C-alpha cells in the first residue's frame, strides 16, 4: 500500500547524515501488486511493468530480498547454508514481478512499500514466523520508510523513520491525490531543508489527540509538512494550487506527502472526493481516488 504523511516534521540533522523526523503516517488502498516465485536459476530477478525502473540490486524490492536472506541466516543459523549465501543468496532463485500502480518518486512510499511486501511475503513463504517488528527491523536496512510500510495503518514514525508507535486508526475516509508532472529528489530536498527557515511546524500532539477522539476534521485541518517550505518556488506554487482546488471541492484538509510532490486532501464524502478527482484530472498530472486502510 502507498502511504500518506498526515504530518512531517524534521527535527534536525544527525551526525550520520540522516535527519531526525517526527511524522504521522497513514496507509491507503492505492497499491502495487507483487508476485514472488521460486525459480531454479540461482538468481534473484526483479521485473516491473515500468521500463525505467531498475531490475537489478538497485531496486528496493531486490535489496529487501537480499537483506532478508542475510538476516534469515543470522536469525536461524541452523536453517540456512552460509556457503550458498556467500555465492549470492541461499536459495535456488527468486523472481519478483511488480505491477506498479503507485507513482514513482512521488512521496508515497512506492519503492519502500514494494520492499516491505517482499519481506512480508518471504516471511510467509519461508515459514519463518518472524514478528512484524522483526520483519520491520530488516526493512530498516533497506530504507527509512520500509519499517512503517511493513506495519502500515496509522502510526507515528520517529528517529530516521524506523521508531514506530501505532496510533488509533484515522476514521475511514477518502483521499484524493495529485502528483504533478515533475519529480523531486529526496536526498536533494533533505539537503536543502537544513538551510530553510521553517515558517511553521506541524501540531503532531494535536493530530494524535484528534486521532484519539476519532475526529477526522480535527486531524485534517492540522495536517502539515515542513518540506513544502523547501520546494523551489514554481513547484511550491503548483502544490499549493492542487491543495487549494482540493479545499474548494470540500476537502477537510490538504497537504503534501513525504518529500513530494504529491499533494492530497481528505474527504468525509465520496461524492465530494469524486468531484475533486474529476476537477484535478482537468489540470493534468496523475490523479487518484483512494480510501484509507
Ligand atoms: O533511508 P532512505 O534511503 O530511504 O533515505 C533516502 C535519503 O533521504 C537519504 O539518503 C537521506 O538523504 C534522506 N533521509 C534523511 N533522513 C531520514 C530519511 C532520509 O536525511 N530520516
């Protein structure tokens, strides 16, 4: 499943070059479809229906499988042949086929959620019975958002993104998403945020209180993402235009997800959400109507 950031706050840069974050995440039913099949080629093969995505170890789904087999050896020493692992991975071979629906480089955790799906699938296929937390900790070796994507639902993510606290679920609602035509480099925006004066910070505590009260409007009007301030002027204008359209169509609140550029709004009415979806489709970009999971 794709994820939305209901809030995203950057607390500071860390000595390891990463940033300490505080963010509230939410899964939606926009999802990629993955198929995993053993093969007897001794190779890990990843293929997607998007020609520009890597089909080698650069693909997060492939990295997830590699980290899985390394970790599985560590955690179940008797079960795996380490000589095989040294040759590459300790299996006869695996095909991972990905049907992409989540837009790429969009701030929606598309690559991270594919990695999380591979880890969850291997946990079942290999009968490893690792807890979700143990699977998530392998995910942290692949990317900062992968642990959350393993757990999903509504959660507070802190540290690099790997320290997770489940939160009361967001009341079921509709989300309309629009990814503008341009893409954003996550490392570049993280590098820029250090020199940007943040105008405003999200009210994370207020959002958590609203979640505890089951108050969808209260959550929606407090949504905020500090990366909006770090966008170049033209891109920020485009994101703001999308947010304004969503609000005009009756969204309870609108924000940008992750490092963008996808902007989204939350709706308590399917009719209004559908109207917003149709309106945004006239302006271009990739537009989606989804429900929270
Ligand atoms: O962990 P991941 O590889 O997904 O992160 C991508 C990039 O985002 C990192 O190389 C880093 O530049 C930035 N990042 C960060 N602090 C985080 C998460 C990501 O600076 N907590």
